[in-house]
């Protein structure tokens, strides 16, 4: 697929054509793919449910640095 640079949004027909090229055609996945067999062998451990207490939230919020630089996650604390 090649990149197309545009300055205006595509028309509704162009957007629909693009969407149909991605999602409109029915396909079959390769059920014998090596990565699928590897994932099937991985054991998944289940986590126990632990309710969140108000004290847990207030404890963590008290450690948040106000007006700190957002960092990698781009979440601003204030």
C-alpha cells in the first residue's frame, strides 16, 4: 500500500472504498501458523479478584507529584 499525501479530507465514497478494502472482504486465517501453536502452549495463570479500597486510591494519589512533566505516557498530573 502506498502513502498518499492530502491536504483535504477524503470524500465519503473514498473513505467507504478504503474501509471496504480493509473490512469488507471475508478471509480465512492460517490456523497452522507457527505463532498460533506457540501461544496455545503458553499456560495462563488466572488472577484473583481483589476489590479496590478507597484507602488504596487515596494512598496512591497522595504520592502523585502535582504539575509534573507528563513523561512517556503523556499523562499530566494536576
